[in-house]
C-alpha cells in the first residue's frame, strides 16, 4: 500500500483495503483516491478489527482502517481521522 501511495509514478494495479463497518469516512477518503488514480483497481472489504489485522499480516489485504490502537509489532499504524 505504501508503495502505491508514495511512488513518483502513477499508481496502478490492484489495491485491497479493509475497513471496520462502523467507520463512515473511509468510502469518502477512498473515493477521492480512486478519482485521482484511475489506474488503481480498488477493493474495499469490511470486517472486524481482529480479522482485518490478520489479513494484513498474512498479505491478503494491502492495508486496513481499524479502530483499535494496540497493534501487532509488525504493523505500521497512522491515525487518519477520529470517528
């Protein structure tokens, strides 16, 4: 996910993102992203924090928006918004 977002080249390819169902701002954020980067095929998967975190750790998702702040040490987290 970081590579797709931070690259100097136009991002392209598949980007699979997870989100907790209760986070209402995520679709708006991702909508802006896909309008800007039309060559990205974005998939949004909803679930619970534990499952989404496991899927990121197992490389089934590129990233996820979750609500907990106690993350696995192999994950990098950034506060995007307060819901």
